[in-house]
C-alpha cells in the first residue's frame, strides 16, 4: 500500500525534469503569491491596528460612572471620533480579507492549476476555466462558513467578560478548525482536473475521507520537509549573511512547490490503488 508514496515521488521528479519551464513558472508564481500576500496582510494590519488604537484609547479613558452618565455626562468625550475610528477599522479589516481572498484565488489557484499541468493533464482554455471554477467554488464553500463561524465566536466572546484562558481556547479552536478545513480543501484541489462534478466529489470523498490515514502520511511527510526548511531559514536570519538567508529562503520556496506537486501526484496514485 505504501507504494503510492514511491510512485508519487518518482512522478514528481520525472515531471519536473520533463516540464522545466512550468516548474520555473511555479517557483516565480510562488514568490509572487508569498510577497503579495504578506505585503497586503502587513499593510492592512497597520491600518487595522491604528483604528483599534483609536477605539481602545477613548474606551480606556471613558466615564463608566452610572450616576455621572445619568446626570448627562457622556461615556466618551468624542463619540463621533470613536465611531469614525471603529468604522475605519472595520472597513480596513474587510478590505484586507477581500484582498487576501482575491490573491488566494487568483495566484494560489494558478499554482494548483499549473501543478496539474506539470503532472500531465489536458490543456486548453476550456479545461483551465473549469479548473479555476472548481478552485473558486471549493474555496468559497469551505472558507465562507469557516469565516462566519470564527467571526461569531470572537464576537460573542468580546461581548462577554471572558477570561484570557477562554479567549486562548477559542483561538485554538479556530486555528485547529482551519487546519481541518485546509486539509479538505487541499484534497479537493488535488482533483480539480476531473471534469465531472459528480466524479470530482466522489474522488474527493473516497480519497480525503475514506483514505484519510493514507493522505495524512503524505501531509506529514510534506510538513516534516517544510519544517526542516523553515528551521534552516530561521537559523540564517540570526546570521549576518544576507546572501545565505536569501538562498535558504529560495530553497524554502522550491520546497513549497515540490511538496505541492508531490501531494497531487501521491493522491492520484492513492486513488488508483
């Protein structure tokens, strides 16, 4: 049964050697994806934090004396400014999520489609369009309820006087839930080349649910390889050699591309067993 891993590795490197241009394009796209995703997240995060600061500072200095409020004093000195900061923070947060979603769909979707192309699938605009449609549909089906679920949990906690431990537990639940959601998405992404939606759903269920133990072995191998590469990058960041850090970072990007190819190739072999 473990032969699917060997076949997955063989197919991975055989197709990389066969389609070198696609492999180089995958590396370039991976760099663009990571840079654009990080830049967008950091840029909007600054705006969100500025808005949060404009909300928290007035609330920290607010008048919470019930008798004073009854006599006509305001809760905060400038409620309009507080509301403005709140709306700006919310607007920045929504914009950040929408931009990140767009980058995820456009660039990450292209990465998965090109991965299938490298492994030898049908080509043509019609096929590429169907694969992108499946990628978008999968992303929205899984991430939309997850985003709503996470939002409702955090919103309900913020309204209540909860302890730091309870908030930490909620964050852990949201994080582990995302890991499960992304696993199910990654399995689905491995089969977006299947034209029939019925066959696609069947393949996703049989591979990702019924054979989850075999899929998790592939995931663990990828995670170990990625963790080692990430550790090497973290070591070089403490060194003075910028060149060494750039080399290890580039190796990490190559590892991301290779492990994605290995994931798709192995799940295909697993399904054929």
